[in-house]
């Protein structure tokens, strides 16, 4: 079971985007990278295509290292680590700081 999943609310803990929060859009476990909405925005040039005949420059979210983001606790609304436990025969994610279950 992975500790950070799609649609989790995370906060960036280091780097130029430190302190920004957003929802996880994609997780790449093999690369240990994550894409967070509204964080690490870069400019990308787009070639002209049939759908977009002008091409141009677009703002897009770039990768962040998985080690640079931390899950936000549902109770305290602060960064927390995640632990995985078995409860009622199912594996669940638990916020270490407050002990609440993360859905």
C-alpha cells in the first residue's frame, strides 16, 4: 500500500515551492515522483497541431520528488507522516501526528 495516493491533500516541505499545498494529480512510484496541482508550475512550448494551430507557451505542473511532499493531517491540517496498520482485517493509512484514519 502506498502512503500518498491520488487526490490526497499534500504540502511541499522543501524546495522553491516550500509551504504550498495542493491535491495530488499523479503518482509515479517507480520514479518516486508526484505531480501536485498548482505547485511547481513551468512554462512549456507547444508545437502547432490540428487542434491548436497556433501552438504557443502553456503553464503546466512539473514533477516533484515524493520525499519533498508530506500528507496533510485531516484533524490538525498540518504536515504529518503516514503509517500503515491493519484494522478489522484491512490495511489502512493512519496519520502519525493525530492518529486519525486517512481515507
